[in-house]
C-alpha cells in the first residue's frame, strides 16, 4: 500500500494501536491506516448516522467558530461557499449567512448531489472530514476544479504535532479515521498542487490559489 497522500511506495510502521497497522510516510509525513482495516461504506454510514450534531447546538457552533474566524477576513461580500462533508446537520450555512455569505452542503451520505461540483465557489470548508478520506489528494484536486480564482479551501482536522504521542492520542480511536495530518503533510500537499497554505488555528489549514 503506497501513501494515500503522495503515493510514495515506502512506508514506516508507526503503531499497532487498536490492533491495527498505522504507517507514516517518510516523504510527506502523512500517517495512514492500512487499507485492510477500513470500514465498509455501510459501516461508515451507520457510524455517521449515530452522530448527534445539530445546527442549533451552541457547543457545535463554538467548535466550528475558528472556521469563520479563519475565513471571514478574506471573503468578499455575498460570497458563495461549499461545505464539503457537511454531515447530516452542519451549522456553518447559518453561521456564514449571519455575515452575508451563502453555503451549500455536500456530503456523500446525506447530501450526495454531484451537480454541486459543477458550480464555482469563492470558498470551500471541510470540517472533520479529511481524516475520513481514502484518497485525500484526489478529493483535493476535485475541490480545486470548482474553486474560483483567488478562492480558499479551509480544512479543519486534528493535527498530530509529535508522532511519539500517536498511541495515546484519542483521534485514531474512531474506526472511520484513516488518515492523520500535520503541518508538514499539509505543506507537502500545497506544494504538490501549487497552492499557498497557512495555519490560523491549531486544527486548521487554509489553502489559497496562488
């Protein structure tokens, strides 16, 4: 199994946590789960259906507030955004609407409208989604095809700053989490795709089209 992020064919065994195999890529520093331990699509859907997040939940809104804080200074009036991996009920559309921006929801399980990728967006947000992606660079390329020049992609996921902490880290305990990022892996992704990237928050990477 080559690296799902950069396709490098060499890997280093990092951990056997959860009785599974996790590797780290020596080229891009991405950590990934061995494919044999991936959930089936039905198992994924059943797990996501158990999430109890609702748009009206103030705790959920507070959790997502750094996304707005990271993007709002760069958005023009009446911008159009896409929430990639929105889940069943994201508060981001109403949170951005409070500042005059519109956001459409896309989720492969709950809002699987493929025509959304035929439109062009000023910004794209993806919160707690990239750790689920089996082919993150492929999905990133797809998002770029529907991003306007000068647009931004804001990715929120938990970063692992020290690989020595992996086994005690809570994030890999979710069986649907298959890939784990840090600043170096996001910088590699940005360079590979000709993007700029900055990190306004400990769990956020913002990519810009140069």
